[in-house]
C-alpha cells in the first residue's frame, strides 16, 4: 500500500462481563486518494439488514455511482467478529485489484 491507499474500519460493540461482542460493522472500506480527495472504492457494512453484509462497489468516479449487493453473513462465518477479520484481510490482500479496476473504469468515463 502507498500513501494514496487506506483501509478504514469502524464497528459497534457491546461489553458484557468484560467480553466485547461486535453488534454491527459500520464500515470496512478501501479508499483511494485522487487529486487530494479520498474516494471510497469499496466498502462493507451490516447496518441495512441484520444477518447480511452489504457491499458498495464504486462504479463511476465522476458521478460517484455505487453497485450494491448483499453477502449472507450466516453462510460461512458464524459471527460479525469473524466477518470483520476476514473483510480486513480481504481488502489488505486485494486492494490493488479494486484500485486498478477503478482506475481503468475512470479512464473510460
């Protein structure tokens, strides 16, 4: 990652008997700096519908249009904590794919 790339993470949690349980993934995102402004290329959250991870993928730099779809969080990972870990790992390992794809699409606008 370079200085023009960042991964942001924000989540809600409850503490009960000194145990922290994640209740919502507010944002896990990959952002790219262009012309001094940060643009979110892809972000995940669990705010919209309980039981699902909501994905927003940038389709268009000019109009900031996003493609949106859901991942069923109950399908393979049993908790939001596990999803949070896997989403961060996924973005660290694949941010360059999202970056290159977004830059390619921006050249064709």
